[in-house]
C-alpha cells in the first residue's frame, strides 16, 4: 500500500512546519497506544482499562479515545479520561492527531472497536501519522488482541503492512481457557512469523465473579480495589473479590513491566534491548 507523501504527515503542510516546531523538537515526545482487534469478544476494552490503571499507578497522565460510537464501553469505566470518537471521521481524526503536540497530556490510548483495527490503521496511514512515527516524531505502540480462532490469526497478515515502525505486541487475553494454538508449532510459526513483533503479552484470566462485580459497579479496576464507588464514595465490595482483582492487576503490571512499556512510552526503542 502506498503511503501518503511526507507533506501529508503530522503537521500537514510546509507552512505549518515552518510556523511550529516538529514533534521531535518538543521536550516530551507524544506516545500513542492502540488496543484493538478485528475479531470481537477478545476482551480488548478490558485490556485498555487495565492499561489506563497501570499508567495511573505509575504517575503517567493519559487521555483515552473510545471508538465504539455512540456509547463507548471504555468511556463508561473511565469517563473523566475518555472521549468517544469515530476514527473514520476526519474531524475526529483531527481531535486526536492534530493535538498530539499541543495537548498537555502526551500519552493517548485508543481503544478500537471490534472489527475496526485494520480500518483504523489505514486511517492513521492516510493521515500521515505512520510517516510521523517513521521519522521519530511520535512513539507508536500497538497491542493486537488475538482470539483463539484461525480467523483471528489471519489478522496478523492484514496488520503487517502498518506496523513496520511500531512497537507491535501480540496479546493473548485468557478470557477463557483457550490454548491459542501453542499446542501446534506449525500453526504458530505459520502466522506469528509473518510480521516483526516486539513480543507477546499474556493477560491472565480474571475470576468470573470478580469481573461481573466490577461490571456492575461501573468503575475502573483500581477504584473497585480501593472499595470506592464511581463517585468516589465508600463502597461495600467483597474483600475476596477485591483481592482477586488486585492479584490479576498485579500480574498484568508485571507483564507491562517485563516489556518495558514505560520505556517505550518515553521513546526508547524496545528493539535495542
């Protein structure tokens, strides 16, 4: 697929680049983290929620964009951080990309709706965003959440043209007891060797009753653990269920630490480690 000209990249025109410093010249380089899958039901929003909790726990300010219009699931649990957008809309693309260098918050998390990952990446290519990533103006991290079916694995080949300069992670989210084809080395090689990845991330399964109670509470995982309501008032959540969520969240934090996510957000090349 042909990429747009460099004139079309972030900043859009030569005149704009002359008037404002490039993103690379800013003191803090923006970082965009996309969480998505073209197959539904793989728990991508759960991972986006866990990611926002992880960033907050590490004192990293982040803003979030939920592309599940008109009512976003991520927005329900993180309303103060999240805007609902349509990535096929030029005006909404501008809300995200045109503000990367000017927003006080430099980390943007985009939760892509089911079936929308390849179109979202195509939009990022068409706007010149991927050129900006290639030139080092923006850090780009992609968490591609896989399902357990061959159809889900087929997405890897579709995504490959867009991730040459991204930190691209294949995510195995154990929403159930699937094996993710680890039992079949031939299948594993057939799909996972088609694209250069930064590695794999494994998300453990959360106790089902704990998950249901967080859903009913309508809060972030961290707020549930803190025994607070969505309004910050004291709650009466089960100690046991909060413990399960705390342990699960700790395991996810260990995974993000293992891949040096904070370093990647800061613009350090994971391929050099």
